[in-house]
């Protein structure tokens, strides 16, 4: 009987939790739309937009990295390499045809002479073309990264632990060097910048005679859809297989799970979304070059995953926004040389990084499993806990009342 009573309550909690999540998500997108189109542009809103855009991109990449490292137990350090592939694939296919001569000025205008957003723009209009073209190019970026992952996964995924990490890190560095090689200059532009491709500022929507900017909404939209897909995957039978491989490979194989197949699947999916994240980062930066996609970027992403909690998707998202906000905005005053109008001698360029490093060390020391550990932030879970607390308080009240009655009788 008790189990029958609990089931409807749990179902209602899930419905209420889902409703709260949807309402908050709609409120967030309304705020982002207002931020792009209605709120005045000042130093605060500019920094807020920067943090929100970059935070959304990093959240997606860190969640994709957590799928591999946290849920499958594969210690890979090749995320920056797949982001590099995605960034280049996106920019190459979205540079307008008339700009190829100036962008590829040292390589006779490049090998690819068309632009997907431009082609769609000729059919549906410039705004719709940029929006749809950007989405198609982002998907292409993910697919190209996934193809590279499939190719290197065959030899690399037979390695374990530290050997796998070293192999994937080596792959990322090799890819970075190859993309700067002048032999591929007609495609990658060698060591020169790729520019003038579709970026966030080009993403607009026209309703009637009014054009609305979607600068900040667009990365959030792509990141949200991608993270939802990853969440659905983690909660599916494939996700349970990934977790069983992480916990005990021998037991997983004994249960009939094909280890190589599932490792390869996790590796390819993680790389696909890393490529998507790389495409979004290219749109954010407005220029692409291979140098920034070094091993330090992978270490930065790994640090965010560890701070958020290995095996926690919401932990990776929260840690991404906190990390970007601290590094890009909140601690900027430490480099200014003054605080609240007063001159502080040791507040100089680079001091922000020192303080930021100390803060990270404290978090890692005192939260060894990260902010969220391996748990997820759930509104239905919060409601359930609130119900349990209320029920326990109500259960204690009669006991206190009975105790008082006995004292009076005595």
C-alpha cells in the first residue's frame, strides 16, 4: 500500500519539477532576448553577454568531456583537438565566396569556393540563410570531428588510463601542427587567420519589418539542445552500459557488453559535441587560428569538469559559468591597480590569475569530488526532499504533544 501511495507522489513531483524547469528556461530565453534587443549597452551588459556566451560554449564542451571521462571512465585529453577540427570546419564552409580572395590571399583564394549560409541566403533571404546555414555548418563541424574520432579511436581506444590520455593528447598536438602546415593551406589557410565567416552578430530574425538580434540566444539554443541529447543518452540503455564500463570493465564484459563498441560510441559522440563546441567558439571569437587550441585548453576544460564534479552534468554547467565569470569578469579588478578608488600596489597585471589559482586550489582541496560530486541538480528531487522534511516534522509534532499530555497527567 505504501509503495502505491509513493508512486503517484513521485510522478507528481516529476511533473512539478519539469514544469518549474520549463518555466525557468523560458524566463532565461526571454531575458537573453531582452539582453540582445532591449537592454541598454554598457560595460556591465557587455561583460554579462560575454560571460553568458562563453559560459554556454564551455558548458557544452565540458559536458561532452564528462560523457567520456566521467560516465565512461576513459581518460582522454584530446578535446582541444576536436574543438580545433570543429572550428576550422565551420569557418571554412561559411566564409562568403567574395571574401575567399582576401582570406586565402597566400593560397590563390583557397580550394573551397562556396559558402553554405550564402547559398541558403540566396534562396531564403540573408537572415534566414545565416541562421540555417550556421546550424548546418555546426552539424558539419561535429560530423567532421566525429569522423576523425572514429579514425583514431580504432588504435587509441585499445589503450587504458594514462596511455590513452597521452595518445589523445598527442593526437591533439599533431592535429594542431598539421592544420598550420602550408601544404594544406588551400583548405586551412596554413598559419594564417580564418576570418569573415558567419559569427553570432550575423544571426538575426526578421518579424514583419523589425529585425531582432539573436547574438546570445543562439549559443544557448545550440548548447541546450546538445546537452539535452547527452542527458537522454546518459539515461538510456547506452548510458547504463557506459557507466558499467566505468565501474568495472570485467563485470560489464561478463554481462555481454561489447567494450570496444561502447567505448568507440562514447568517444565519437563526445568528439561530435566537442566539434560543435569548437564551431560555437569560432563564432564567438570571429577569427580562427590553431595556436589557441593547445593542450592548455584541454587542461582548462578538465579543471572545470573536476571542479563541477566528474560524472555530474549540472556540475559541469555550473562550474563552466562560474569559471568564466571569475576569469573574465569578477576578478578583473585585481589587474587594475586600484580597489574602490584606492591605489593598491600589488594589484597589477597577472595578479588576477594568482588569486584565481588559489581559489581553484581551495575548491579542489576542500571539495575533492567537486561542487556536485556525481549528483545532479533536480527540481523534482528538491520537492521530494521538502516533502520528506515536512512529513518528518509532522510526525514529530504528535510525539511532543503526547509527551506534554503525560507530564500534565503526572
